[in-house]
């Protein structure tokens, strides 16, 4: 039984060794309250819209203005007209009253006049006339247009463009041919916009349907300009491209007029008198990218540059 005192001694020593030492507890110290995470709301940039237009559309207008700023240079001119037929509002960039070569956009006015003339009995269209008109709108056929002009065109037709379609600035340019000819005509961007609105808002329903269908079914050489609004907007257009001469030299012209959006809601007209150092390619892509920006479509626009014969 001698072992018992030794055991007691060990216990006593252990007890003495614990005096004055910190006591560790297995109980966790209380945690600090979690820091609240404040979820900040997304900051929307302030919107200063163009009066009568949405913030989204106003931003597109700003992108167009940035695109065309300084683009034409001192020798050249670019102007844009964009009309919402639902609200009746029109936004413009550049001087839309500046006269420029129409190139083949005038063919749309010719077709409109021919359809009206046939319907009213003023000038009946033959089967050959209708074939020529289809070619004129589809692929911008110049020879077909020449035949139609010879049979039905002239000063009286231009006068009807001014009086009926609101194309007050349309005028034959003398000095190139001895008689009035469709290929030497100038008008303004506002004139082309007025023509587009006339077709959609004031023509006979059958004439309107004919022209809308033709403009939506153009050949590949006219799939640029208003066409760049994108397939989802179901665009239709009549384009013009030609090499012309002005006081500042020879230069390309790339013009486009047409519609896009549900129920042909938007009328677009763009005229670009390309500066002499520019190319047909430059002009086609410029007016196409402007259209794409107006409709929020990608740029550079995926379009077809035509052969230099329109």
C-alpha cells in the first residue's frame, strides 16, 4: 500500500502547477456581428433625349453624328433624314436642303409617276413598259430607264415630282444633254424623304403595294444603304451611285432612300456627295453604316458594293 502516498503527491503537484496559469476554455468567443453588404443600384447615365424621341433612339442619333462629323470634308456633302411615320417626327443631320446628284434614286420617282399615270389614264403602260419598270427598280437598269424616259418622261414628269411628291428642289442640270434627261438631275435629301413618305402615305394602295414589294426585292447591287437596317426590319430601298462632276472636281455619289421597321414605320433618306479623293466603296459603306447606326445594327454593315454602273 506504499504506492498511495506517491499517487497523492502527483495529484497535488499537478494541482499546484495549475495555479496562476490561464485557463483555456473550449467555448468559442462571441463573433462580431457580420458587416452588412450594401448592394448599390446600377447607375443609369442621365438621358438628355432629342425632343420627341426615346433615349435609345437619341443615343443612336448621337452615334450617327459622331460617325459623319467631318466625314465629307470641304469638298463633299452628306445629309440624313429619318422619319417616324407613327409620330410624324423627323430627325436630320447635315444640310438636307443642299442639292446633290440624284443618281438612280430618281428612278423611284419615275416608277411612282408611271404607276399613277397608268391608273388615272394619263399614260397607259404596255407590257414592255412594265417589264422595263421592273428591271429599273430591281437592278437599277439604265437602258430600261432610258426607254421609259423616252416614252413617258421629260419636263412634265419633273414638274409632277415637284408638285405631287413634295420634291421642290428637283431640277434638271443643263450643259450635259440638249434635252431634259433623268441622268442629269439634282434634288435634296429632304426631297427624297418627301418622296418616300408620299409613296407610303399618299399613293393608291395598289401602287404602294407594288412599290414596297419591288423595293424589298431588289437585286444584290442595291443591298446597301437603307438595306443595312437589317433583315429583321424588313427594309426596302432604291439606291443611286454614279460618278459626277461639280465645281470641285469629279466625285462619286452614293444615295439611298427607303423604309424599314414594322409596317414600314421609318423612312430613311441619305445623300452623300463623296469628296473627289473618296471611292465608291467609301461612299457605299458610309451611308450603310449610318443606316445601321440609326437602327442599332452592327457596324461596319455587311453590305454589297455594286459595280460602278448605277
